């Protein structure tokens, strides 16, 4: 992994985004950082996603965990592809480097004790959605935080596909804008993806404890 000096300009840019995500999470239970992925990285990841999708490497997402895989199109219609360092793909590995830095920053500043993570690309074709749900499974509470990063360079309001988050006293609506990251506790906040009118791309994942 590439090591960045804590005083380097590149680290300062990252730290600003990390702080933005963590501080908004502490204030509102939903962290938001508009430029968490740099323009260059978001664009490379989007190209990689598009190539893999065209090569039929994606499969319909399930509603159980990896061991209990249930397909239910009435609940969620996205297709996914699990990221893995073993793919030896440059943007995927740049993404994992970024996540390694974020996890160590989060653990050292907030004592979160994250010990692992898992991430997948997701593509929602026009007409797809993901009904209201929590990101924790009944037989597994290892998912501590949910993170979603969007890869939609020309997103417009008419495209729909917003993430809707259900707070106890209000509802928050977030457009899936290129490079933006959303961060919240997996066991705490129900959320849904509204029907999209255009292909909607993202990386979704979970920071895990106890692994
Ligand atoms: O893509 C999003 O905005 C949310 C996706 C989601 O809720 C999930 O995959 O569990
Ligand atoms: Fe979710």
C-alpha cells in the first residue's frame, strides 16, 4: 500500500474529506462528503464498473448475507460485483488504499475498532429500486457502518434514484452524485433507494467489527 506522509498536500486533501464525513456523521447520524472520491478515481471506477457490467460479470443482488442468498426483485433490483484486491485491478486497488487510510483514520480518531470491510459495485437499471431496509442481517451483526459512494457523472434531478434515509423525526433525501460518500450506522437507520429513471452506479460496502 502507498504510504502518504501525514503532512503531504495529498494527505491534507484526504483528511478534509475524512473530517467532513466523520463530523457530519457525528452531528446528523448521516455522514456526507461531496468529494470523498476524487474526480479521477470516481471516473476510473465508473469505467471499470461499466466494462465489467458489459462483460456480464455482475449478478442479481440478494437480500440475505453471502451464505443465505435470496433473490427478490420486488425488494431490490440492483446487480452487483464484489471488489477484491486479488483482481489486481488498478482503480479497485486505489479504492482499497483509500479505504485503508479512512479506516485507520476513523479507528484512531473515534476508537471504532473496525477490523475489516467488504465492498461491491452496484448498478441499478432504469426502473430499479431497493425497498426500505436495515443493512444488518438477523444472523450476523458484524456490519458496523454502511458506506455508499456514487459514480454518476451527469446525474440530474429528473433521474430520481435518490437514497431516502428514515431518521426518527424526519426523512432525508440524498441524490447519488458523482464522488459523494454517505456513511451511517448499519444497525440504526432504515433507508431505501427510490426508483431510478437512468442507470445508477455506486460502490456500497460495510465496515465490520469482530472479524
Ligand atoms: O445505493 C444506495 O444509495 C443505497 C444502497 C443500499 O442501501 C444497500 O445496498 O444496502
Ligand atoms: Fe442498504
